[in-house]
């Protein structure tokens, strides 16, 4: 029920704007969305499931705004980066969930921090010295490989609806990397005025995040980003 799902997420977001998340009641969210409480539980499974879905939607909305800001016009890629930086700061200042996703700072008013995707270090394999025919015993003859059974795909099983929101979200570093990669792809696309290095794109969004923590004067973020980009272009 996509319409009911969107209405429930809208109702949950509005409730969170008025109340701390622990005080938000599922029955009130369902009533505000105009659906039964059973529909709410069928869709999200639990209050935690509703919170995860809400956080994921706000993260997706933030990235969609980044894509819109990076899309031409203007043709100048540096002006598009500036627009994306302004969107980053304004989205974080106007949406507590986006701010928490970008900074990793979750207040008591918000839902519990979701599970995040972070690059895991690969385990180091044990040392296996190469075979030395002078000192190592002779190798045993290799056994014949077992016949490979024909592929049989597993039976399809329906995923419970309430598990749709159970996946992790990007960590603050992962979200920054996603924004940087989107920016690199957008300003280096065919027909763009000129390729912009990835480190410059990352610099822009780190400047935007600094403005989330310490907001500049009105219009200051654009001047800050343009000044930094001008310095990089002329260095």
C-alpha cells in the first residue's frame, strides 16, 4: 500500500516535529494518516520499523535534493557544487533527521540511531609459505573433483512487509562519500564545462558540514564555498 505507507511516514514526521520520538504513539500516527493501527503494524512491523523507514526516507530525500542541485543549469560546475553545498546546509538545518545522518549526533528527541553501513576491514589471511620441493614432503596426488550438481534456484519466498525498512543506512562518512561521488559524476558528465577532482567535491561538502555545526551569516555559505573553489582553481 504505497499511499498508506507515504501517509504514515508523513504522519510520523509531523509527530516527530511536535514530540520527542519516545512520546510518539503508534495509534496517533495511524489516526493522523487515516488508517488503522493494524495497517501501520502490517506495513512497518513495529515502532522501530517505522523509525527506520522514516530515517531511510529522509536520507533518500536528502540525496534526491543533492541530485537536483547538481543538475544543470547553470553550466558552471563550480556553481552547481555551490548550490549543492547550500542544499546540504539548509537540509540539515531544517530537518533534524538529516542533520543527525550527516553528523552522527542523535539527540534524545530522535529515534535511536539506525544501523549504519561502514567499510569493514578485510581480515588478514594466515601466512601460507610457497611449496618448496627441496625441503617439503612430496605433495599427495590431488583427489578427483566431485561432480558439480545442476543448479537448482531456491524457491522464492515473500519477504515480510515489515522487514522492508530493516536494512542499514549509510554512516556519516558513507553519506558524505555518496554525495561526493554524485557530485563527481554530475560535474564530469559528458557536456560538462570541465571535470572537477573528487577531492575538490569532497572539500565543498565538508565545508557545508562545517556550516551545519557553526552556521555562517545569511548567504555566507555560498561566499565561503566560492572563495574556497576560487582558491583551488587559481592555486
